[in-house]
C-alpha cells in the first residue's frame, strides 16, 4: 500500500505539471472507492494547475476554482506518458491530458479515490486529519501533550490519523525501534525525553524513505514500469525471529489492532 513517502515521492514526480493546463480529461472507469463525479470531464477541461500539494496521503491539484483530491488507496499509482502514447494498461481509470504529456491514474483494487471540490479545507476526507509529521509543529512537546492523556499503546497513538497523519504500520514499527521504545507501552508512561526522541525518529524514518524513493524515481515512473513500491532497509518490520541488529536478541512479532508489530524486547523498553 502506498504510504506517505510513496505519496510524497509521487507528488514530487508530478510537480513538473505545476503551472500547466490539463487540456482535457478522460474517465475510462469511474468506479473507485467513491464514484468519480459524473461532471468530471466537463469540469476538468482547460484546468490550470496552480500547484500540487500533499495532505496526509492525499495528492491535491489546485486551480483557481476547483481542487482535485486524489488518493492512491491500496494499489493506486500515477504514471506519466507522452500524450501520443497508446500504452494503455488494464485498470487505467482516469487520464489527465496536457499539451504534450498525460498523467494516468491506475488502480487495480479500486480503493483509491478522486474527488472534485471547491473548498478543499472543509472536504470531509481532509477536515479531521491530524498534523503532518514532517512539519515543525510535530515535535516532542506536541507528542508528549497527547501521550500524557492517553492510555493507548504508543504504536496505536502514533498510527491514529487524528494525532499525526501518515505514520503507517511499517514506519511506526521502524520509528519505535529507532527510538528504543516498546510499541506496547502505554502512551501516558512515556517521558518528554522519549517523546522528543520518537518524534525525531518518525521524521528521520519518513525522510529516509522519501530519499530512497527519490533515487529510485526513474524506475518507479518509467512509462511502462509497474507500480512497485520502493524498499529501504528495514530494521524491525518483517524480521520475526531474526537477530536484532543492535543486540542480536530475536525480533518478536505480535499483533496490535489487527496489524503486525515487530520489536526487540531487549532494546525497546
Ligand atoms: Zn535489540
């Protein structure tokens, strides 16, 4: 599933279209998690993109009147083709056609979505989201203030989108490993020092993944390339029964909120 780093890498890859005009659009198949607006093609016609931003895992094309709000769901991807290309793939749902290129939205499992809105800030998918992990506002004192009021395990707290957005399961496991904090620990028991360390580790892990994404960008977006999500070296996630890279104890796997959690019971307290 595309996580925040993949979405941010996707946004960067298409940022070349800022200031460009979508001359027309084509909805090949409107059936996504929500049906694409039946007026989409008529509205997305000579649509000048002022900028392309990201909020949580949403990519947003802003124009003077409307915004296009796009989510990649479980299996969605965008690819860039020359306008004249006839390289179509199954599950190419929507095409954005520019002067000499086009962006194609492909989603085999259809959990993604494309919405049109005149008021992006109050859109129901956006208006209840927590703060961005890479912004300055997300720091030790912020994390400490919400932790001190919560009896939830710390891993659940950082994965709750109302607290902070975009910390998916893999990144939560890796950040807690890096910060040497047990994922099962009750949030209210974390010290301010631990919260500062955890906030820093979350930023570090996400930035590293974005960096790796940037270096693999060329393969990731080649016109006929498949939408494989990039891999960076994982220290805890997926390493059940393998030796901890710090102390060599076996990494433990458990399940929290139906999601796999991997941690070292020796290093993470
Ligand atoms: Zn260890």
